[in-house]
């Protein structure tokens, strides 16, 4: 199949059926120039489905392409249906794993007992990326162009309290920018979204006096317009002057982005700055024997150079599967995803922050106990 056709297919993936069509693209895969996968890649065969976070889509597509290039008998599909939908699908037993930007809650863990052969599902971080506050404003926005915004301004914009781009609060942080009197149109997710959970977690932690809602996966107010999935938000931002929304930095394209105030300085969204925040954040305390690895992101960080609006995105799996073949795949697949090679593939293709150090070791320790018999 011609490489252009493959790229078009990849760009419009939205279902298992369409993802399966990608297998026809052959060797048009992201370059894999590092050492071989640390995962034991021999003997993996069959069809395996995942679903979930649309923020992970670019990374998962790159992982699938390179993994299948090494494992010719494995056919893998990922539906970027959103974190909430992906976890719900996993909890029906219809998928081998799920991707989510929001850690599992107690109800989901309890529900997983019905689909795991033993124990309960666990989540481990596999993808870390900045969530960019991105905007489309004629004469101001553009690739690598930024407006300074503190948490209070961002919160008031997304709560409908700041409604024009030349509002005094925005002008005060950007005195050298000629801001137009264009109305602000907020764009937010319509679906249950881990990205929304991370973004509202930041607003709640960093601007508690201006954001009166709890952190949550569903958008909490009626301000602006709603769009489904990461690509829906990005598309809506691109359709009108004056729009602003939030999405994975990899999708920022030619939009402007907010440099967020941290301490006394402003920090632009960047993989390294996001990684600093995640690596400096504590892990959530877990019961003894738990395989979960969940980062309590310090959204209110005041450490210079740390970018605070971060997606620490997870893979959800069972410690044992009713179908042992699925366990063999998931253990190998997540071993590859978390390997140095797998993380480099994601970083090269999406601009994400490569995991490493103690966080990766802890996640791999959980993956390594997935039963294969």
C-alpha cells in the first residue's frame, strides 16, 4: 500500500476496524534505531485490542508499528475512545489493556475482579506529556508563540469570567503584546476524559480561589463549546478566531500556547519541564502488595523550570488473565512500552517525555508479575 494512504489511515483511526486496516501498511513504521526491545518479543501471536486515552494515540500507534515489525504474528489495534470509555471497555473484558489519563478509582478496581483471572487490575505510567493551553488568535498565535498566564487567569477564562482577549488581567501579564478585543471562545471535552481530569486538577490545586469545581473527568460547567476527544478539541480550536482549549502538547501544531506562571517565572509547555514535575512528585500510597503505580502530580509546584499542567498517562492491565495467551502478550507489550527503546519511540514521534529511573523500574516490576500460564 502506498505510504501516503497509510498516513491517511493512521490520521483518521477511530475504531478497531480501521486500526486493523493499518496492518496493510507493511514496513512504513516509525524508525527504530535504538537497541532491540527489552521485552521478550519471540512467540507473540494473535489479535489484541486496547482502548482509551486519545492523548496516547500517537505514542500507541508508534509502539504498535514498531512492535508488530518485530512480532509479525501479532495484530494489535487501539481505539482512542477516551480514558473513561477505554477503561469501561476494558472492564467488560473486551480489550487486553486500557490507556487512561486518570488513575483507576475504587469502584473500577472492585469491578475488575470479574474480568481478571485473579486479583484486581492495576495501572502503571507509560506516557508523560505536557497538557498545553492552546489558542487561536489572529495576529498573536502561531507555532512556538506564547502568552503568559497565571493559574488565576486560566481558571477565570475557562469559567467564563474573562471573556475578551484584551481583558486587563491578560494584558497585565503580556504588556508588550497587542491583544485584540476578540471574544474568547472556550473549547472543552464533551466526553469523559482523563485529560480533563488532569487539567481540572491543575486548576483546583493552583487556583483554588478562582476555580470552584472539583477535579473530574467530565467538564464541570456550561462555558464555551464541547468537542469529543483530543482531535475534536484541536479541530474546534482551529475553526474560529479567539478560541482556547486544552490538549496534549503534541497536537499544538501552529496554535499559540500559554506559558504558565510557576513561582516568579513563566514556563512554556515542554517535555523536559513536564518530566521534572512528574519525577519530583510523590507516588500515591498503596496497600501492601498492590501493583499500582500512581503519581500524585504536584500541580501547584513552585519549582523553577517545572511545567505544572501534566498528563501522567497510564496503562491498565490484569495481573492474571483468563486467557493465558493474553497475559503473555500484555506482559511483553508493556515491557516493550516501558523499555528505553519504547519510550524513545514515543518521544521521537510525539514529543513526550521519556520515563526513566525509579518510576520506570517500579512500573516494570509490576508488569513483570503478570502471569503467563
